[in-house]
């Protein structure tokens, strides 16, 4: 069943990628779009290769990173409410980006903003590992993540509050809303290695997460080293989510909702949920980014805002359905 689901989701991602390439304000016909993509000639070729193609690739990368990270965290913590922002990486990456915008680093250096966001994510990883300790339990990891998220949020608010430049403040707020607009292959080459490496690490944890579902004692008796598992999980999530946040800003609910939607279809096994959630996250973000271009295109609706509008009611419906089933 899980293989059929992954094939279905993979086909959906391919169709969504095609839709992302075809839909836009340039008014190109499908045949013109693909011809321009292959030739790269003229204004249409520039639009296809330098604007739509990197945006579509980034949408798939960001969605896959968030969906996979959410599934891995939920499997490790055995908590369906876990999501990528829980360990503080998203908040710390946002803080790094805000500092880059406030100090002018983002304006002076093309990669200043995403590199600063990655530095923030790295700092969060080091801090969470120091706070949780080498043998910290899952609860310790959660508490450390909550503390880092709160601290990063407080410093982000402080930077916004003390910003003397209203235009910089405006740019910070809009960046934090999350978007894939105006991204280039520079952003793709920056994010892709971190997302791929982090995703590979998380996908390799499937068997260990299956064993952990039976309990920590059972997992250790089956040869799972919990300290190594936790370290790999934190590094994999930090690499994937940090890179996604660095290039796209804050995009929520993907890592929370996608595993919920797919869990039943894979039989609640964490190992089967990982790959499906990566594909499901990519599909959801690509579809949402297409919707952004169709809904109020002249207003520059932000992807993160649309995801929150979609994700929050959907999650509330899932919670209500779960309560009815348990009742």
C-alpha cells in the first residue's frame, strides 16, 4: 500500500512541477513555455529558466524538507503534534535572516540573508545539543527546543522593535511570512545540498524509529542507540529545515499536517511515513505556490500566509475527527 501511495504522490509532484512551470503572469501558452524552457532563448526563455524553474525546484525541496522532518520528529517523539519548529531551528533561522536584513548584510551580499539564516540554524543545533546533553531524553529535547524557540522569537521581536528603518522592518515582516517569489538558482544551489544530505540522514532512521515505537527499552534491546539516533535526527532536521527556512522564510503547518493526512495510509509505521511525507510535503507546497499566483496575484499573497489559512482549519478538522474516534 505504501509503495502505491508513494507512486501516486510522486506522480502528483511531477504534475505539480509541470503546473508550476506553466502558470504565471507572463501569459505564455503551454507549448511556448516548454519550447522556451528547452531553448532558453528570448524573454520567454529567461522567464522559464531563471524565474519559474528555480521556483518550482525550490517549492519541491522546501516541501519535502518540511514534510520529512515533521514525520521524523513525530516518529522519534511519538507525538503527532510534533513539527519542525519544535526544536527551535525555524525560529533561530528566522532570527539570523532578520539580523541580516537589519544590519544591511542582505543588501550588501547576495547570499547574506540565506547564509545568516543557516548560521542561525547551526547555532540552534549547537545550543540544543548542549542543553539536552549526550543522554537527554525526548522530553529534554522538547523543553530545550521550546526554550530556544522562545528565545529566538524574543530576539526577533526585539530587532523589529528597535529597527530605525521602516523599510527594513517592512522587508523583515514580509520575509517572515514565507515566499518562493524572486528566487533564483543561487538559492537552489545553496539549499539543495543541505536538504538532500539532511533528508538522506532522516530517511536512514526508518528502522530505528519503528523500533522506538515499541518503547525506548525495547528499542535498546533491538540494538538501537538512542543517543546516536537523537543526534542524527537533530542534525538531519536542522540541515533540512534550516536550509528551507533560509531560502523561503517561515512556512508552517506542512510538517504538522502532511504526516497526519498520510499516517493511516501507511499503517502508522514511521519508516513508511518518512518517504510518503517528503513527497506529500513537496506536493502540498507546490500546489499552494500555484494557488498564490492565481489568488490575488497583484497583491503578492505570501505562501506562508496561505499555508496557515489552509493548514490551521485542516489540522483542527483532524483533531476533531481523532477526538470523535477516540470517544
